């Protein structure tokens, strides 16, 4: 498998000269076994120097000693990971015969570990190959998740297409009706006040449709690469409600809009809208068959963060459901109805905005809390 | 012979106004209701020759279209069975609705100028 590579840039962070020498010697064996691969090798003996090298060089794999003069345990791993892309292959080297430290490193994002006492050409090549493969698989999974996030967005739209059609056809019926009256009135030569009334109704109703289309258009376009922009929370909520209010109406679920904070967020508004829509749709589906069903939206500001509570008249009693709620591919919906990705994607969107999304434990009803940093707005209108 | 009378049911007030106006223009007596519950009250009070109703309506008592049609059937509220439904879109199985004795389902949007004369024919046909 290693032979599929033509070059490999290896970086070792290790302070013990003997261990560096031993590593180099092992690498030399590997070179002899794989003459087709152009191995490059660099080395640092402390974290500080390693961080500089990582910033300036593009390595393929890093071997990191967990005990360095300026870094103990997982500090080095954490600092390096901050500078590298997600899932970059880092293999930790441990002199410890105890596996627990190494296992903890895997939990913290290392791809593999190698005991110095077991270092030989075979183990090194196995670890190289394994880490590179694992890293590749993780990246592919990430790409798959991004792709599925897009699919999910479209599936949500699909589920709502019925209500959207209804929502657009109703105002269209009003417009057609008034143009009808206008035509008849013009033929009959009616006074201009009546004509004006019809035209005003047509105008008002057209604006209503265009609002729906606008929400739809912004929701369905690609938003992952949008720059963050400052936008008022009530605007985001209004755009979201435009898309789902009809669904609640049809299912006779009371939608209680409580206090809405006029707070500003620095965000990708379409993504925030996507999260709100997902939570509202989930709440809708959870209570749609119940009597006197309701869903409420409330908000407040606590410590420079906007807290949005989305609550419904149902409750989640099953502890295992509560635990797995945010796991990818977990769904309680019938087969074919839910992708099981909505909650995990929502969580990662909010976390990418420096916030958190959780299910509140101390609430009688199902209640999700979004917490997201707000930005101060001066009195002058800001961009 | 008494004058035919139409009951229009929709939760879009503007649309109710429009349809009322169209029927009035054709000198057809009509009443409006903005939900199924109000429509049922009216049907119990007086007899109508045609009910024109939207399929999806937010009802104050939570009745849906199937409940509405069932009440009309069990309480024998419509002698003529002239029930025409309007729909912008529906998840409902139209066959299920038609089984409930509905004369026709018309799609929104429509032009009152074209639809209303067609509906009036139902009334004449029934005379």
C-alpha cells in the first residue's frame, strides 16, 4: 500500500538524540524496502521549533513524542492540531509501556501511536500506512457529511413543498381574483377608488408571494462559503417562519412566538435559519399527532449571548434517545422520513458560530437551547 | 321556488370577499365562513344549495376537511350534496375526499370570472 505513494514528507518531533537516531535508522530500512518512494525527513527537538516548521512546511505525517522539554502529555498534540487541517495524520510516540496515555492521545485526535520499544521498519511502515489511510477516510467522511448536509437541506424543502405550494397558490388566487374584478370594472367604467382598491390588493399580495420566494431562494442556495455578516435575529427568524408557518397552520399546531430579542449576530444567516427550521420542523413532527399541540419560540440575552429556546408540548422520556439525539444518522422518524442528520449538522453549525446547541435537562417539555454570541450595535446603522 | 344560496368557506379573508362579490354580481345569495366550525353552525341554521370550501383551513375547533365532510353527512346538513372544494395543494388523497360525496375539486389559483358561472350551473342543474 505504501508503494502507491511517490513521496512522503515525514516530520519527527523528538528531543532524545538516541530516539531520533533510532527513528532515522528505521526510516533508512524503510527507504531500502521502498526505493520508489522519495522519503523526506525533518526533525525538531522541541514544540516551539516544531510549530514554526509546521507553519512553513507541508508535511504528510508527523511523529510526535509525548514528552518534550517544553510540552508534556497532550499540549504538543493540541498545539499542532490547531495549526493543521482536521484529520491530519499525527502518530504519537510513547516510551511508556502503559497504553492509557496513548489511548487518550487517540481520543484527542492522534491517528495512531507507536511504542518506542516496538519501533522497527515493519511497525513504522504499518503505522505510516495506517495513519495515512485513516486520515484519508476521515477526510472522505467529512466530505460525505458536507454533501449530506446539502441533501438534508433539499429534503427538508421537499417535505415542505406542499405547504409552500399552498402558501403561494392562495395569494395567487387573490391576485387573479382582483385582476378579474379590475377587468370587469374597467369594462363597466367604474370610479377610480374601486380600481385603486383592486390594484392595492394585488400589490400587497404580490409582496406576500415575493417574500416567500425570497426566503426559499436564500434557503436553498449554497451557504457554506458565505462570509459572516451582521444581521438582526428577528430578520432571520422571520425568513424562517415564512417557510414553515403554513405547515403549523395545516397541522393545527399552535405556534407561540414569545419574546424575540432584537439582538444582532455575526453569522451565516442562512445556516442559522437552517438550524431554526430544523428544530421547528422536528418539534412539529414530534407533536403533530397530539391534542392541543404547541411549539414555542422564546429568546433572551445572557452574558453577551443570545439564548433561543425552542420548546414543544411533547417530551422525550427515553434516556437513550436523549443521549443519541445529536449523533449522526440517529432518527426516531419512520424509515424514509428522516435522514438522522439534522441534529448533528445543526449542532456543528452552531458550534462553528462559537455557540452551543443542547437539549435542556431540567425542562418538563422537550426544550432545545441555542446559545450564540451577539455583537454590539452602535446607534448608527452598521453594515 | 326559493332562491339558491351558496356558502363560501376559506380562511383567506380577501378571497372570501372576492368570491362573495362574484356571486353577488351574478345575483346569487351567499354567506361566508372563515373556518369549518363557523360553516357548520351556518349549515345547521339554514339550508344551502352549494358549499364552496378550501381544503386546508385553520379551524378554531381543530376540525379538518374530512371531519367537516363527515359532519355534513352524519347530520344531513346538505340535501343536494353540492360540495365543491378549492385546493392550492393537498397531501390528502383526493380519492378519499371524493368518496365523501364531493362534486368537484378545483385548483387554486383560478379566475372567479370563469369558475363562478360554472358553479352556478350546479345550482341550476339542481332546480
